C-alpha cells in the first residue's frame, strides 16, 4: 500500500485519494449528475479494458491446457470463479461471472 493511502495518514473530513481513472476522490459523494455520469463512463471503460485483457489471458491458458492434453474448460475452476463473484457481489455475481466466462471461452455445448 502506498504510504499516502495508509489510514495513519488520513485527514478527518478530507476526501480520499483521487481515482486516476475517474478523477473522483475515493469515497467522495458525487453531487453533479454530469460528473457522476463521466465517472461511471470512465469506470465502464476500465471494466471493458479489464475484460479485453481477461479474454486474452483466458485464451492463452486454454491453449496451454490443450497443448498438454487437458480440456480447454475446467468446470471445477469455473465454479471457483463463480463462487468468488457471488461472495463479492451477492447472487447477481453469478450472472456476471457466467457472462464473463462465456465471453472468455465461448458458449458451452
């Protein structure tokens, strides 16, 4: 953790560090609709970029497994991924995880 992000250096009442993507201070209340929408758009772009990167890495892992004779898809591993999304986001996390897995490996069947 960067020292400036440490709770020991926090100033009561001061906004947190500024998010490099959105320009909004961490924990800051958005009070302007246009600024809030811009922050959401920036977050969405960051999510899309992360997903594009995940697709690339997933395809590489699938190719490596197939190269060793293993199946490209491992259902136990996918269940672990789904479980982590559910743990973090509640029941909707399962739908998000399934959509991400489908994006990365294609449809089953």
